[in-house]
C-alpha cells in the first residue's frame, strides 16, 4: 500500500511506478495507491519484459461516500484482511474483467441478447422489427466511450436453422456464428414435420 498526502491534486504515473516497484521487490501482485481522497487498486503482472499494471478500481472517496456509500463500502470490503487471505481479491479481479465496458458491449451485441430485446419490443411494434434496426437503436443509446469499445461491431445474422422435437411439438433453433456479421433481412421460415410412414401390413 502506497499512501500520499491528501493535498496532492491527483495521483500520477510516477506514483504508480513507485508503488509497483515496491510490489515487485516483494513479489506482490496487488498495489493499493491512495491519497486518502483518491483510491486506486492495481493488479501487477510480472514478466521477462517488465511489469504491467492494470487498474482494477478507482474512486474519489468523499464524492463516492456522498453519492453511493453502500457501493463504496462494498468495494473497500475486498481489502479486509480476511478477504485478502482467502484470495477474494483474485475473485474480485476476475469479476471486474467480466464487467469491464468492452465485455458488456460485446454481450449487448450477442445474438441472443439482441433477439430478446427485439422480442420484447415486437410486443408493441405495429410491424416486426428487423435485427439491424434493433442493433442500431442499441448503438445509439451507448455513450461515446462505449461506442469506441464497440468498434466495428455489426448486427449478427442467422446462418441456418435446424429443428428438434420437444413434447411432440416441433421447435426451430437458430444456429449463429460467434463473430458478428453483416445484417440481412430476416425471413421467417416455418416447416411442417413430415407425417410418419404407414406401418407395414403383416400377412398371417
């Protein structure tokens, strides 16, 4: 843990490098850098090429205490001695990687998520919504930073269908690609199951 006086305006790269230097000497993967006002938690990765640090959380203590005190204390609870000894920091780190903006945006543009959004909207829509329209609408509500994470995402498209039976009824399942592709007009395809072949006659 590296503590600076509360009078400094901000924590700089120099402060981070100093803290990670201390961590590398002790072989510690976690560094908490704070001025008492600004709190930053970093995860360190050591390699033959040097030290890489990744910001896990950062907040302004007085501001966060006023805005959302419950969230603040929940975040700081990962630093409790018992949690550190039980490797809870590692679990928290993995969770935060899943909750990062890039992963959230990627999940939003997953076929199943967009299809669920379209399904909900279609309940009130006067005509069936196309996947591209839903994709564009989701993109519009994202802020600039999230759009940057989205990059070249494009609306996913169905490739083919296969059918399965469940409780005597035929259901259609969508097969999708893992990589989003250009959106094409969606066409509803309904196929009826072929009737069973007649049983052969047996002559005594």
